[in-house]
């Protein structure tokens, strides 16, 4: 990279965020508050995406999902869901991907009551949870959308 582009690259890098991180910044700035959401009780179990855990943190997601007054949020202490990007989509890796999911993630999802919302930021994670447990996991933004009365009344 040419040296003269380094300042612009650093500025850009500081502003490349997962949506969870961006919204957590909005929370910290006070532009997104609990008053923006309903108070419907929701128990939410969160499986973090490997990319998110490796490069950022699951903490912004947990903070964000805990913003509405009625939400109780807990991280599933899981590692990889077993998909590992496209790995689990490949026929020769399917059984192994399911075995990885069975280590922690799938049992935690199965033990959760039907009223518990399962959250997973990763597309492949949501697919794996569906295949391995029959449960539909939602992206955190979908959960917040459901808790936003302004959107529902529009």
C-alpha cells in the first residue's frame, strides 16, 4: 500500500464495523435507548459467529440485545457451530460439522424452551442451528426489529 494512503486506510478501518458494533456505539452515544423498544419479556440465547469472536467481540451483541427492558440475554458457551464458512456445506464434511455442533451448541439450543429466542449473527450458524436442531435462529437485528413498536405500527 502506498504510504500516502495509510491515514485514509486507518480511518476506514476504524469505521468498519459489524452492525452489532455500530448499534452498540449508538447506544453508548445515547441515540439508541431502551425507550425505543417495547418491554415484552424475551429470553435470548446467543451463539456468536467465529469471525465475530476472532476479530471483534460478542460483547456488543450481548449489550445490544439486552437494551430492551424485557430482555434477558445469555451467551451460549460454544465454539464453532461446525459450519466454518463453507466447510459444513460440503458433503464430505457434513458428519463432522454435525459432530462439532453436537459438542455444545445443539444441546444448548435443544434444552432451551420453545419461548426462548435463539440469536446467531452468522448466516452459516443460523443454517447449522436449523439443520442440527430444527430451531430457527434469528439475527440480532431481527430480534430488535421485533421489539421495536415504532416499526410494528408503521
